């Protein structure tokens, strides 16, 4: 099972932002107990930082809408999603695209709006 930073934050009763800062060595002004709680939760859960989550945007290009459907299904299993974390684009135009939210469809390809 994939363990996200949100899981660590919830287990340690800390905010996502504080957990992120503590685990990246930027704790700032927090009580002495908070970093200990966060590190213990990360260790207990087997948390490992997700290298993809550190990028500003993820783009996955695939050849078919079937492959795009697989990518869209797999992303949440790794704590990622469209359009929040990136995009998935395919080259064909299957009926599958009719089931996607309108803002994610351009000529049958699943895409995300550009990141600001």
C-alpha cells in the first residue's frame, strides 16, 4: 500500500504543511514534540518520499485511450491525480473520452489544464 505525506500528517496529528517541512528538514518554529511525532509516524507507516510528487507537473503520453484509462486508474494508487498533479494525453479517439470531465477532453485525448 502506498503511504502518502497526508497519511503521515494525519497519523501524527500535524498539518500537511508542517509534516512536509519537518520531513524535508525545514521544521521552522514547532514544538520539540511535533517533529518527533511526525518522524515516528513516517517510520511506523513506512513512508518514503514520492519523487514524482516533488515535480511541479507530471505528463504521461500514451498511444491509445485504453492506455490513458490505465494511467488515470493507476495515478490515484500513487497519490497522484489529474488535473491536480499533471496530465495524461493519448493519440487516438475512442468512445472512452465521453466519460471524462469535459475540461479534460480535447479531441478524445485526456489532458489537464495548464498549471498556473
